[in-house]
C-alpha cells in the first residue's frame, strides 16, 4: 500500500515573496489535494545573515493572499514540527554526526583564503569549480583532535568518485550524473547551521515527504541528495522538477524584466484567482484550448501527464487579459468590495488624504492630485525633460534609477524614516546632488514634478510599485531620443 501523499513548499525568508514560490506551491497544492494528501509549508531560514522575520511574515501573507492554504506550517503547527529550520539545529547536528560516524562525511579545515585560491586556480585553468578533497585524506583521529582543539571547520559530504548517480524524475525520466564531476558539498557550516542540502534531506525524510516538487534549477543538486539518502539508509522521495518561469527572451524570470514579488501583483490590482490561473497555465494544460479555470477545477483535472516541460513565458499582457475575464465575471457589488480592499479602504485613504489635504480647493481635485497612487505602470512620454537633470544624460539617469531600485531591494521597512537615509546615501555614492536625484525619483514615481513629499509618496505607492516604476522609467530613458 502506497504512503499518503505529503508534499511541501520550502521558501527562504531572505527577500520579498517571489512569484516563483507561488508557482511551485500551486503545483504542490493541486497534487496534494487531488491525491487527498497534505501540503506542508516549511521555512528554510538557515541563512542567518539574510533571513528575517519580516520576510517570513511577508511570505505567509502573500501565499495566503493568493489563495493557497497549508495543512502544516510554522503558524498552524502540525505533527512533524518545528517547521522553521532555525529551530531544528540539534536535529541536523545529530544527523551530521551519524554521517561522519559512517564515513559518509568528513571535517574540512580549509580556510576561506585557501578555497578562494583554489577557485582562482581552477578558473585560470578553465576547470569546473569544486572542492579538491584535501581534507578528505585526514585520518578520523587526527580530525577529532583538531575539532577538540577548537579548530574552525565545516562538514562535507564524501561523494563517491566512481560511477554515476542516477535518479528518476517523474517528469523527465532517468537523469544521470557522473560522480567524478560532483564535488564534496558542505553539509554543516562552521557556525553549526546546515546547508540547504543536509537540512533539505533530513527534513523531507523526518516530515515523511513523499514527493519533492521543485524548480528545475535544483536538478543538479539532486544527486547529492540521493547520495545523502543512501548514506542514511533511507528511501528517497519521488522527484519532479518543474520548468522555470521565463522572460520573453527565454531567460529565467528576473526583477529587471518582470515583476517577481507577489506583492506587486496585489498592489497593481490583479485578482489572486486570476494570478493562480495564470501560474497554472505556466506548466499545466487543462485540455483542449481552455485557458481559464479555477483552482478547484485545476485540482479536479490535475495529472502530471498534463504538465509541460517547455519553458513557460511569463507574459504580463496575457495575465492582464486573464485578469480582465475574472473582473468581468464579478457583480458590481463584488467589484466594489474588491476595489475597497485594494485601494479604497479607510486605511489606504487615511494614508493618501493627509498628503493632498493642503493642495486641493475642491473635492474634484482629489483625483488628479492622487491618480498616480491608483495606477500601475506610468506613461513618461511627456515627463522626459523633467526626468533628466540639467548636467546629466538620459543614460546617466537611467543608470541611477535602475541602481537605486536595486539598492532599495533589501529594505524590509518601507517608511519615510527608513527610506530617506538610504536614498541620501545612494545620492552621495553616485555623486549626485540630492535635488537632482529627488526630482528624478519624484517624476519616476508620479510622472509629474509637483507631488506630495517624496518619501511619503514612496510609502503610499508601496515598495513593489515604487521599485517597478524606477525600473520602468529607466527602460523608458534608455529608449528616449530627444527631439532636435
């Protein structure tokens, strides 16, 4: 008798909630519900320098907004917790020791300086990068002495050096890797925290995950995982690697060519059910030429045989078309509710009204003074001359706005107090006067020169739309050809 299906989504809380996370979560969810199984959310927060509670909260909020509900997770609990990897450190240490005792892992004492020199030498010789196995030759007793003396070290997987590692992918058939080309991956870092590879395998086994459904970029890591399962004496789950979301040029979806944060789609006015439908289309053929279907309908029709491996193109025009279909199906009363929840709630209006209170003489002036708060992408056609400071070029301004969008990426708190020092420091870094940069940002965010205070405007526009407009404005500037 086969085990009950258990699948998981395991995002890292190191940034904004990614649309790719929702895409992979959707297919896990649909498969679990079709099979009568469980959908688990696990937070992979072992990157202690980049993981934040704010990012975790944003992931939970965004996945809830899009309409995916997990059966087990850090917020709802479950029988296989804890569901945050940072709370499972003792489990990983115990399992790492098991591997060392079996001879399947070893302590590595190489310094970062030696490893960097090794990488440089490999680059110079045009060899593939990878650890050369120096510390693998150290006897166990000698390694134990070094560890007892407090010498800094990591634990590495002792990969077999002969033969191939072969695993079956549920979407691709047998996949084979030459063991000689796979380096001895770090399993436990010097701070005692596991890498993705160790934590992933240990957690999937202990949480009884039956199917690992993830993006195809993890295919190259799978032989390491298979060898870990073998070293522990465990049966591996079934692997299914989904095709990556692609830009129009077939490159991997990226924030410079498409919005990747789920919060953008919420703030730009997309309906969550339309976004889920669109993400389903990225890898799933419902049958015939049907493109519009609900989540329950996708679950009912779900079959891995209907999943295509072609690189799905993330086309915003198609998403907008699909979103329009869903909007037109709403009753007027339902649309009013959606509009209120989107931008016309008391909370949203309470942010906007103080910014224009002193600027309007009649109520009808409220709309033209705030229209950029309600827009998605803006038209910069008539604002180009205002965008470019007198002593700067269009290319300079495009570069500044694009780099500023990147500099703002790590900000978790999107308030005037948090924004102003970052923008001022950036202005100093690129050697622009603040008045030059501030005006360029203002026009990028509003397509006008007269607007409410800059950082208050950024706060109300929101992080995702602000960064999107900075990047789209940079694109418009690169294409700008001033009239003689």
